[in-house]
């Protein structure tokens, strides 16, 4: 049992070679420091490296039955598995010429040893490649964590997905304590892939930065704009009712449609679709749920240059008096005009009471009609 525990603690390496003598030599050189496992052909080596995630390094011969070393190397590097793409691979070379070695490097070989390499050099090369792979993995993980925790998207200047989740959760928590509501808008540029192919990556980044500024100019200070990915932006708007959200979504849609983007002397037509999710209407109690609702709504039916909202919002209910005053303050006269009769009807008892108490002499005949 003790021997098994000691073996389990050693880094595992795989040697793939059709020569038993070569495999025995490698095991003799490395067996006291590594858990060495063996395969006699490329296909068997491929199956083993695919199934065993504990393998930290592969040594492979070039000339083998079933699948040769170049084929095994190419298959591993072409894999969609990030673990396999990062796996150190040392080629065991014989008398291969420089062109063969260059071909191996192009296919992703990490290093070379010869069949006559002594124990000290082989140990040094194997240890160096494993340590380099461990360091690279740690660096990638650190960068990924930094990307997840940053709050500003370097390409657009908008917030990141991380910031969006934080702000949405915070707004929802406040809304739940104060019986309020939160609206999330998902904005997606229409026909983004053809546009990206036409412009190229550098110009597309410039375009997204410009569009982010267009969107940000239409928001309140308490709203948060984030660049989610590719053609997608999101806005979390605390305390925004569904009727206000529809107006905001329409403003965002018009802002993007009216953006002036020139490319090689021509004006580009850019439009976007905006999907709305509201915590009260959609019963969204966390950020992920609210984003999922907006995402489903965006893709429920094909289309472009449109605003998609919950069905209940289609009737555009009259705003409350507080909402109406806010809309008036924002200069939203056209949006407020259809609701004036309903608002005045609600105010009529108060106005009649004020007329009586203050002897104002107001006439309510036209209002009653």
C-alpha cells in the first residue's frame, strides 16, 4: 500500500514507442522519479492520452505502426481539449534530418531527445518541460481570473460581464427589500458576423467602442452598460418600470440605427435588436435568471431592428403619477401625451378638493366630458 501511495504522488508520463528496448531504456532513466506508462503504437497512445487526464508529458517515437509520431502529434494538437493542446510532447528522434525536426516543431513538438540520450539529460529535459507546462497553466489561470474579476472592458470602455452580474444582483437585492423592480435590456447588433467579415477585427473593435458610447449617452447615471461578448451589450436599469423600459429600449435601438459609421468612404447601416426582462413581470429573482429570460426572448422569433418585451407590456399601461412626473422631467412629452386623460381622471378628486378648499373657481366640465 505504501508503494502505491508513493507511485500515485509521482508525475505520470507516457512513452509511446514500438521498440521494447527504447521503452525499457526510458523507464530505466525515469522510473525512479516518474510514474511511467507505456504504449507500443500511436493509436494506443492516442487512446491512453485521451482517457488519462493525469498524464503530464508524452514521449513519442516518430516511426510507429497504426499511427506514426507525426500523426499522433498532429491529432493531439488539433484536439479541442485545452489539456491536450498544452501537453508537453518530446519527440524521440533517431537520425532525422533538420527538415524532419522542423516539421515536428511546426506540428507542436515541445522538445527532442535521441535514443542515445543519457539519463541526466533526459531527466533534465523532462523536468524542464513539465515545469514549463505547470507555469504556463498557472499563468493562464491567473489571467482568466483577472479577466473574470475586472470591471471595464478594454475594447469598448463599457463594463464587463463580471460588473453586470454584480450590479444586477445588487439592484435585485435592493428591489426585493423595497418592493421595487429591476429591468435588464439585452442589445445585440444585427447581422454581426457578415459585418465582422467585411470590416475585419480591428475595425470591428473600433465600431463596438463607438456603439458603446452611443448607448451610454442614452442612460441614466444609475444604469450600468456592459459589453457581454461579440455583438452583445447589456444594460441593467434599477427602479425602471416596464413602461419606462420600453421607452428606453426604443431610444437605444434608435441610437444605434442612427450611428454614423464610415468605412472606406461609405456609411454603414447598423441596427440592433433589444430584448427586455423585468424582475416583476418575469419573476426574475437573480441576475442569471433575468439574463436568461432576456436571452430567450431575443431568440424566440427571428427578426431585426426591433424591441422585444413581455407580452403584458404590449398594452403600454398608464404610468403612475410619480412615473409621469419623472417622464415630464426627462422631456418625454410625446410618450406622456396618450396617458394624460387617465392621469387627469386619477387626479380629478384631488383637484376638486383643492378647488373647494381654496376657492379657485376652476371648471371641470371639459375634464368630466
